[in-house]
DNA sequence: AGTGTATCCTGCAGGC
DNA sequence: TGCCTGCAGGATACAC
C-alpha cells in the first residue's frame, strides 16, 4: 500500500488545512491500531484531564485540553505530526510529541471539514477533533486495520527514526551511498529494497518499477549490483519516486490523498500489475514471479537474470 | 544472514 | 444470485 509517494502526498495535503491548528479531542473506534489503551493514548495526547469521547463523553469540569500541530511531514512510509502545547511561549523549550502514523495496507488520513457534504469515511479507526475555523476532523480510516498509530516523545521518535534506512529523496542519498549499502548484502534486490532498515519508504510497487527502469532482475543479489547498474538503480529509484509524488501517488484500490482523491501514477506503471501485458520498452510480455511471499513484476528481456 | 511461513483484518474479484 | 477461494500495497515474529 501506501509507500513513500503516497505518505508524502498525504502529508503535503494535510499541511494547508492543519498546520498550526489545534486538536482538542480523540475518539478511538479501533483500539488495536494503538500500542496503548485508548485512555492512556488520550492522556498522553492531551494531559491527564483529557476527554476521551468514546469512553466518557460527558466531562463538564475537565479543563480544556488541546495541542497544536506545529509540523507535518513524513519518514519512510509514515506520516508524522509534531505536536506541542498551544499556550507555551515560543522561547520556552517544551517537549514536543510526535504522532507517527503507519498506513499499513489500506490506511487513509483524511481531513474533513464539518460542513463537508461528502459521505463520512466508511471505516474510521481513530478520529481527532480539530478546533477553530473551520471545525472538522482528522480521520484515520483503515478497513484492514494493518496500520499503526503511535505517540512518541521527541527522543523516542529520534531513536525510532534511527532504525530506518536513509530517505531515498534526500540529497545525501547519492549513488555512492546506495552502491556501498548494496555491497554488503546477498538479498535479492527486490527484498533489499523492501527492507525499511536498509532504505526507507520503498514498497512492492516502486521496487518493481525501479528494477524495471534500471533493467535489473528483481532476484539479483544486491551485492552483484555495482558500477553502472548501481548508478542506474539509484537514478531510476529516485526518478520513479519523484514522478509518483508529482502524480499524487498510485491508487490501485484503497489509497486516497488527505482530501480523499485518487492518485494518478497507476497510469504510469511500466511493470507492476502488468503481467502478460507488453513491456513498454520492448514489447515482451511482463512476467510475474512470487518470492518472499510477494509478487514481483519484470520484463524477462529487459531484466535478464545473470 | 538469508528464506519461507504465518499472522494481524477486510474487501473484492473470479470461478463455479 | 450467491458461495467459496484466493489475493492484496505492510510489518513482524518465528523456525530453519
């Protein structure tokens, strides 16, 4: 599901409506998305007087609790919301907290103004109340509930981020960095690319696309990819991710932007999901193979296994 | 250090 | 029409 381009599109789409806004409530419909009890989650979010809508809707004497969204971004496939107390003077160093949203296979993070006439999301899992004008909600929607939402202190966020590999669209991710990282692993390149500890944000779709563009068979051992091949892989990985971001991501089934729109990169796919269809380069039918329990799509002519 | 398998869960497409 | 099966973009834990 949502990979780097989809998470990036969602983060960008949330900035305009939500940056600087405050959250003042949370309703947890599916606690299995959280790593703590809903009451604990709400307390960590808003403080111990927090109102948890789904458990205690009436707490008339609770003091108003709210937090401000001071940054929205992405790390790998995760959407990141940085939160702080709203009434803290800017010069005072306050411990921020970071909401990390992993969208799993079918997760959506949707901004919904209260006057939005479109139908409400069908599978809400966690709903955050957004105060101020316009009033609305930030809805985490996830039919399959493979996603996860965690609230981390900044130090814990930094430690978690350290466990992920480099960002492929960061300028520091050079062809040399990639070639060096590849040289130590015997994993098939498709598996290597899917490993978030090695490189952050690549999933099955863009792994197939990058290998196809670089004319590298998906089962090629990573350490065999060097020199010009490593340079091609770097170039194609970066370009396919950038292109997909520019297209608002790939909607095969579940993915939507923060506004509920479909992406457009599914129309640009060269290999993924195109079994038996002609390779755009040479016309050979695209093949599908399964290894590590996942499909890989490739052109047997452009991407020979050697 | 690898691979294969199972697991979480629901929706949907295809076969019969 | 309806039932059944298999499959899906992710992450992780386990045995081998």
